[in-house]
């Protein structure tokens, strides 16, 4: 049945038109005899020779309607550069929003966006954005409709004020734009304009939000003659010097004395065109010291938290390795999670090749090698001498900064290829591996008589492969997408225990995947069905991200969508989702069912308001009693919450969410109500200044949670009540679009109190019901944590593509509760200033050469 549906959709797509309304639109570019000065003025006479286009239409809020303001577009080119000039007329120029932002963080203000599909494959479009204040940002549409800001390029642009509006002037190097050899170039092309105060979005081609496509609906830019694909290249060497002050002792109970360590790193980032459509990128000893720290959070679940990637080398081209139809943080499984690389062990070097080969075949290959020297520490006599090591030859630092235990030298590899099928569909495949070079861990190596475990016993390795498909009708509204994957455990200990009690041995194989079928675009009802499957021994987490395994989870979703408005509302979405779940190990243990209904709307004032209700009817958790697989009953939970924000183009806007949980009663635990709340406020008193304050807090009474295993068949559990409070401040001062100052601080506090303790018995596989729990006086597992993260960054792009960073960071943990004392049940940052702290100052310089 699935095969028949795929073939039917393929056939429908092949008969449908490849492109949208822009298929008949051809805008012409004119050749300029000399280079254009990019100053936001459009005052060179040659601009008058370029054909002028002003036939824009609204994309939002009234799709297809005439714009409320006029926009003029002109395009020029020479052998090296594409020049685009946009005159954004405005009947009320005093109301144009000129607020500033930093590079790649475009403010919600008046702006212009170029969308260019130079390969003309109808699936990929580069986006070049410029605000009225001159802030630049770039991104990429991939798979026709998905957008990422991770793509980055070096290009020039300027914004200028005019008596009746403003001007956006671009200079895009042709070396950034992959295009085939041809006498006359024809590219996919459109221009979008945002009119901030009106929340109005207009475009040079009709492309309403109701479509499930972008790149395939662009208009065309043509008339560019005798252009040759450029053999582009760029090189960025860097030098980073830092001073780090950290505690001498690793024990958090000994925060003093602190030692000052000087550290020096040199490295190189490089990029070159292998062909006009294929790019090779490489980095040697990369340093990401300017990247903001991860947000502190309280995770008491049995699932790993997902953190977004911020490191520039990995964000570039990351979209090629995303799970089909989803992103890594929303997909049930992903072969590649770049955060696995270089956080525990430094990266010596990495390289990746991305682009297209042949007609419509996308490829991506990335390889990274992590390695580090180590030193068994004598903390009473720390090694303060500076060291160079063959395994990390571009890093100079004292021995006290080295890891205190061996880490595995590991090679990470991920490769993918996808090809078009018919007119609007694709199929592909990927492989991913983490291969340690530390030999084989033997059983006797897992219990050394002295010293740390050898790296061969702490390393994790795996090999995984997948096939994926994304089959759509020609209008991109209906489709089937999915992924089938398999894994094999490699290296590491002879066997290890997964959270649900599955024993994973070296060489074991697992399989899984997901599928979604339904309507993904258009107005009205969008039905969708799907299935997520992960067999017990599927293990992708050595290089990928897999939230859980041993699960079979069908899903049913019905959305009612009105992207162009519903009555007085500017848009409206209502979504009902039902997700039951069972184990996939043959036992068929019922893991619970959740049903949720969410309603999202954009009010006539352009404020956002949403409501969500969820009912989780409970079931049996096979992950709670760590490593045993014993099914443990959990209670049902009902949740209702509100969320929203005011119009984000205001000088002061606020947003947040609030919700209540009602945990259902059991024989041993009474019903109770919990809450969660978050609030943020963004203040822009001046276009160059922005302050964002965030407050988040939550109380959750979890019911009976695992504390420890008393013996082979007996468990200790506790009625856990947890709370957290997070205060975050973000300050931004834009001296100019090239010079920015940023500040970030987060104060986080959390505590957990076990009200009552219970014991439970199981023979190792039989279920434990809540009404069988026995009260006990055993146990004392309360906790209190507090931490402070501070980060300040000055960024100066002193020439195109070249930057200078000055970074200060401070991290501090609260002093642990003394042995014998009860952890305090307070959200105050108790003993924070007494705890261990690390301060670092870094100066990082990079220089860009490119052609």
C-alpha cells in the first residue's frame, strides 16, 4: 500500500507544473562596464540602464493584494559581481524602523531579502538580507521549503536613507553563487520586502504562505551573458590568546586557591570550490571561544536534553545532514548530531564537502578527528609548565589544563546523497560512524588496579546507515516522507547497559525509522498519520541523536490551517495530535498515550496568542528504574497553558507562557496541581540598544521517582517535589553594523525535596504498580544546585570577512551542601559566591583572504 501511494504521488508530481506563478516571470539584468560603489545611494548613471521592476504583490497579511507601498528593483552584473538595487518607497518615511542588530541577527524592522537559486534546481535558494539600518544576515532555503540561518557568506551591502523611503544596495560575489556553464544564465530569483510597522511582507513574485514551497516558486533572473563559474576560495587564519583562572583542585568543595593559566592557539579555516557546484571546507585546530554558553536548565527526565549547534564550522551546510522533513531537535532520530564532536575532546581538524554532483544530486561529506594529550594529575603539585604535544601541535598551554584521564582519539564521519525523483520529490541515503583508535577494551581492563580507565573502555563507537524519502505532489501539499535506519555498536566496553535495561554488546545491530504521510500545505484541514519505530538495540548516540529506543509509536494529527487569516485574525492554526506508545522488545509494554490540542492565532493587532491542552493518560515507564527495564507505572497528567507575545516591532514588547499540570491521584499519592511560567521583555529605547530580560520558574511534583537499587529485586523510590528559577539578561549595543557589544548573564537555581520514600519489589521483569509501593523511612536524596554564567563579547569586523573578538566569561557553581546537612529547599542562590569559579579573557584575531 505504501509503495502504491509513493508511486501515485510521484506520478501526480511528474504531471504537475514544476514551478509556481513565477515560471513566466523573467527579470533582466544589465551589464555594467565597471564596478559599483556600494554606498546605499544608487546614484551611478549605469543604474538607469537596468530595467526597472515594480510589480510586487503582498505575501502577508493579504496574499495576492497590491502592496501599500511602492518598491523598485534593478539588477546589474559584471564578470565578478551581481549588483541589486532596491528603492523602498514609503509614504511615511519618518515611521521607517531603523533599529540596529548584529551581523546575522536581523532585527524585526524594515528590511529587504534577496532569494537566489543560481543552480536553478528549484530546491535550494540562498537568502541575502539587509535591514534599513544596514544590518546584514544570510541563510538558505533547502529541500524547497525549509529555512536555515546556518549558511554564511562574505558579501557586501549598504542601506541608505531617501526623502521618500530607503535604499538597499547589494554586491554579491559570483564566487558565492554556484551556476552552470551557459551562454546566458537564468536563475531562480525573487525579492521580499518587510514593512515593519505594518507587519506587511511583499514579494516580486506571488508566493503566499499557504504553499508548501519556496525555491520552486521563484521568478527568474536572466540576461547575464558570458559568465564563467568562479573557482572561489577563501582562507581565514586565526590567533587566539586567553588567560584562564580556575580552581587548583577538581573537587567542588575546594574552590580555592585558583591558578592563572596562559593559553595560545593558532588555527586555520579554509574553503575552496572543487567545481562550480561543489565546495570543500576545512578547519585546523578550530577555536569557538566567542560562542555563547549553553543555557542552564533542570532536566530530571530520563531523556537527554538537546542543545542547538552554534559553532560556525558545523552550522555551515548543516541542513544537508538534517533528518528528512524535520530538524534534529524535532525528529525522533537523527544520524548526525554535531554536538557529539569536540566538546569532551578537542578537534584537531575537520573537513567537509557539500554541493551537487550531476543533475539534481546533492552530496555532503564531513570528517572530523578529535584527539588530546592527557596527564595524570597531582593536584597538590600542579604542572604549570607550558607544553606542545604532537597530538595537539597548534595549542600551547600548561599541563594543569590537560584532561586528567585518557580520552579516545576518534574519527567521526558522516556522508549523504540525495537525488530528485520526478519533479518535486527526492530519495537519499546517509552513513555515519564514530571510530575510536584506542584498541579493544577487554573485561579485565574495566577494573584497573590503579589509575583511570583506559580510553578503550570509555570510548563509544558506532556505524549507522539510513535511507530517506520525501515524495510530494506537484503542488507540494500532499506527500509521504520518512527515514529507515540501522546501526551497529563498535568499540568501547564489551557490553553496556542502556537505560531501559537492554544489554548492548559490541557488534550488536538495531533498526528503526519514522514515516509521515498526509497534507503538509494549503488551507483548511491537513490530516497526517505517522509511525516512529526504534528497536531495543538501535543506538545512534555515538554520533547522532536518539531520544529513546525500544519504542513503537504511531501518531495521528489533524491540523486546521488558515495562514491568510480567519475572520478578524491574521492567521489561525489548530492542531490535534494523538500519540500512543508501546515497547518494541516483544513484550508490548504500554508506555502511555498523549493527546494534545493547540490553537495558535495572530490577532488583528499582530499580537500572538495561543493555547494548548494535553492529556497524558499514563502507562508504564521502562526507563525510570535505571538499567533494569522493569515497567514502572506512572500516573496520568492533564495540562493546560497559554502563551503569546505582543507585536515584536514595538519599542517594548513582552511575551511568555503559563500553564498548570494536574497529576491524577493514585492509591499512595494524592492528586496535586503544579505550574510553570516564563516571561520575557525586550526593550529597545534606542535603535542601537536592546535589552532582553527573561524569567522562568516551575514547580513539579513528579510522584514516585527512582532513587537507588537496594538489591537485585528491591528499589528505593521517593515522592519528588522540584522547583527551579532562571533569570537571564541579554544586553546588546550596536555601535555600528560592523562593531557590536553583547552581554549575557544567567542565574539559575534549582532544588528537589523527597517528601516520602517507598520501596518496590520486582523479579527483574514483572511490572510495578503504584498501589504496591511500601512506605519506608530510608532515604535522604534532596538536592540544591545554583550556578551563574556570564559572557561578554565585543565583535569588530575591521574589514570584510575579518574579525577581532574580545571575550570575557565567568562560570560559577554553588558550594555543595556539606556532608551530614540537608540540602536547603530554597530558590535563593545559597553558597553561590563561595563555590568554585572560572574566569577567562580571550582575544581572537582572524584575517580573511578570498576570491
